[in-house]
């Protein structure tokens, strides 16, 4: 009897070992959640291409799960999530990341980038791209993607063909001083607000407008609540894909390399898509009854001078931010041929 029980026990252990070995690949699979507040825009496109590029490199070793349109919470919660490691990756305009580190402000200075082409030349410059990736490691986040997003426009419920038409209006902005201060300078009232709350506030009268990129306005069908866009042309939005550094360092060297390679491959692939998407968004806006207004040339020039001075005063006043802005500005000047 004792011999039979011993044989039975050995058999059970062998069966358990076989079962464990068959489950090992599934247990070892790494899940990488990719979060964003937007959908059907260049950020979403980067996530999709990144997932494809990563799969090419590591197969099923990493499962990339995409959660667009604030499925994992409002922007502040997703920012906290990537810092804490509860969300592995989050992509956002740099303006939403100033709470992580004020150095993110350097990309948002009005008038810094003269064109989308220069944005691409700068953020994809090999030496500067290496610097960008590791700039925020002391905040436990790493940049794995950098992309051109769109120009900044302002949507208002009433037409605003002049800056004076913005006076007294409650305009939703990013929480960045580089968006809030310029709006204050023209007499508007900046209201930092989660993207998911904007349409209800526009409908109820709690907001008069929103500062954003045109692809966001069309993706979320803002033309159903307001029709007038004034293209202020004062800043080009840059978005960055972040990954939690502690999580990143917990991966094998092969997976780390694959994530970095996939991020860079995706950002280069989606750059032309992003530029073209701005034109597509403008066409979609007009097709749905919206209008796009340009400021008079003299007013545009005066606004840009004032906004640029405001922006540079903000970023050069902070000791940790100033040298990073000067580094970025020098590269912009070189790429612009100035």
C-alpha cells in the first residue's frame, strides 16, 4: 500500500510539473497597457503602429493593450498611473505633463516651431531624440515616442475673427502656464478641464470655447455643439509617449530594446500621417458646417510677438527649465536655417 501511495504521489508531482510547464508561456506574457485621452488621431495611430512594431520584434512575449478615449481615467489619473506604474504607457501633449516635470513646458513656447516640418526635424534628430528619451528618468518616466500632433486652434460658440472677441470668454486650456497665460493676455478666462467634461460644459454654458488641435475637435464631433474655429497659429502641439521606467527596467534587455525600437519606428511612420490628418480634419470640419477663421495679418504678428515673450519669460525663469529650453531653441534655429 505504501509503495502504491508513493507511486501515486510521484505521478501527481509529474503531472503537476507538466501542467506548470505548459502554462509557463501564458504566465510569462508581459501586458503593456497603452493609454490616451484621444481616439482616431495621431496619438491613437502611434499606439496602433507601436503595437504592430513591438509584435514584429517580440511576438507574443508582450501583449500591448490599447485604451484610447480616456478608458483608463481622466488625464490627471492617467498621468499618475504611468508615474506609479499602474499604467505602463501613456501618450499625451506635453502641456498635460507639466505636473510631472516643468521641463515639459519647453516644447510649448508660442512661436518656437515655425512649421510641422521643423517639429519633425527636431524631435527626430538622433542626438536630441536620445536626450529626450532619458530627460525625465528622475521622474521615473521614459519617452518612447515623440510625434507632431497639430497646430493650436480655439473653438468658440460665437465667431471670433479678432482677439478682442475672446475677451471675457471661458476657454478650456491645458493646465500649462504656456496656454493659460496667453489666454489671460487677450482677456479670456482659462479653465483647465478634463477633455471628457468639455462638451457637457459647452452645451450647458459653463464654457465658451476650447483651445485644442483640430483633429481632436473632429474626432469628438465638436461641430455638433459649436461651429467657429479661429486658427491662432501660435503653437505646434508635440505629443510624447511615456513608459514607467521602473516597469521598463523590470523587463529583459531584449524587450527593452524592442520597446525603444518600436517607439522610434512608430513615431517616424506616423509623422506624415499626422501632418495629413490636420488637413483631413480641417476638411471634415467644413463638411460638417464648421468655419475656420484666420486673424488679420497685423493682429496675428502682434499676437505672436506678445505670446513669444510671455512663453520665453516663463521657461527662462525656472533654473531647471532654462538650459533645456536653450538647448531645444538652438536645435530649432539650426533646423530652421536661421
